[in-house]
C-alpha cells in the first residue's frame, strides 16, 4: 500500500525546495506524491511557474487560484479563498499526508484544511526565524499544526524541541533547494542569457527584495535598496517580489529602476536551475531574500542581507548583514565585491546541509507511523522539562 502525499507548492521559491524531493517521492515504491499548486504558482501575473513544473515532466492535477490585490486585507482574503479550495481538493483526493513548506501565508490554508479533516501534516523548514515579517508567526503556527517536521539545521531542530515537539517527530535533513545545486549540472551561459535577457557574469549584481510585511510601509526597505544602487554602474538582474502586501508597488519601483538602465532587467520568474546558474556566475546577491542567507553560501557567492526581514535566520560567513540604509548598503557592496571577500566567500561553509535532503525526506515519509499516532500530539512540557540536549533523528552537521 502506497502513501498518498499531497505536496503543496505556492511559489517559485518553495518549488526550488520541492522539485528534487518530489522526484525522490516518485521514485520511492511506497510513496504516491500528488502536486497541488496554488497562489503565485498558478497566477499569470507572477509568471505561472506551474508551466515550468510540467515542463520538467511533473503532473499537476490540482490547481487552486486565490490571489488578488496588493493590500494586507487582500492577503487575508486570498488565504480564505485558498482554504475553501483546499477543503474541496482534499475532500476529493483524501491524501494520507499533506506536505507544506516554510512560512508563506497561503500555506496556512492547506494546513488548516488538513488539520480539520484529520490529515497528518508534514512541515518542511520549521524552526527557522525571519523576525521582520509575518512569515515568522506563520512558520510557528504551521509547526503547531504539523505532525512531522523536516528541518534544515540543528538550531532549527532545537527550537522545535523547545516549542514542545517530541524528538521522534523532528528530522534534520538540510535545505532541499541545495540538492539542485549539488546534483543538477550547470545550465550553461546561453540558457541563463535566454532566461534573463542579458549575460550574467562576475560583474552582475543580483537584486532580490521583497516587502517587509510587519512594517507600516512594507516597501520602504526595498526603496532603500534601489536608492543605494541607483549610481552603481554595473549590470543588474532584478527579481520580482513575492505576492505579499506591497508586492505590486515594489515591483513598479523595480521596473522604473530598470527602465532607466540599459544593463538592468527585471525578471518575473526564474526556474530553480536558472537561478542557481545566476548564483554561480554573479558578483553579489543584494536584498532581503531567504536565498541570500540559505543558498548563496553553497554557491560561494557574496551576499548582502538588508534590513530585518531575515532577522534571526542562520547565515554563512559570506553574508554581510546591514540596515536598510543606502550608505550602509553601498559600503557593504564595496566590501562584497572586493577580490579578498569573493575569495573568502568561496570557502564559506553552509549551515543548511550538503544537498542530500530529498532522499532523506522520502524515507521519512515512507517510515511514518499510523495516522492516530501522528495526530495525537501530547501536552507541551514546560521549558525546564525539555532540557538543552537534543539530537535530531536524521542527518549530520
């Protein structure tokens, strides 16, 4: 008997963490993965990256549109539409497990639907921190709803233990996005050029900024980034911001910035292998994206993490953290692009694993206990009862 796993993907970002695990699930004789796409993944305004998923040979039988608008109330309404869609979807497919990733607001919808329908939840990338955005609270909420946790680092595993999760539920596997870098061949210069619209090389600055959803003005920190870069004479690739409140306004700031520069392009969506191709070739990654702290280290790329969106998240020695101040950003950029720091970054060690997450995740799902055991979580112990010593069940440092 195979385990039916509903794998939820809602954005280009989480698909980069799911593509190789989903392939590993398909290859496992005891797993039957079924993709359910929602939010930006199926929205043409954000590139409808679902076409790229299908282009890689993955079937996507379930699609749940939900996005609309650029305000906080629009995010709330999108979540409601998504929850209705997931309730209807899960009623038809009745999966044995629902797998959700990270901290996007739309991930609450499948989690709540699964929880109320007694479907165990496997959560990927719990226990991390991003204190400047609502994502941090969402991630912790998903932890409370989930029965199994596949985390990226030892510190993340310890956080979940301190939140009261039983040790057997917590598995350290690393970041599955790194599996693409380790196991997929480089796409080549021409493929990167065709996707981006210009060459990407050691002179190129990658820019990835997203709204900071806990700020009164969620795009203020993004504006500081573009102000810092306006007098920098270098080719740039600007990525679309997330589908959060303020995302459309920030996208317009990026479009105006690129319109005034012949060597700057704004890209709606880059497939995971193309993004890794950019990370392999560029001079530096600037912004507040999780990719700057999770993936840049594996690529040996200098990164500048700006503002407090990723505050609290572990990072490698290649990452320079600065406030959202144009002067501080320019100073950090000068350091990051120096020959010495570029050489230093190539030797930095990632805290997020070695690119072997997918196979570990597949085996964890195949070895799950029965549904009743998964669903019945105990009373959360007091902190002093948890203790400080805990060894995650899968993976090493």
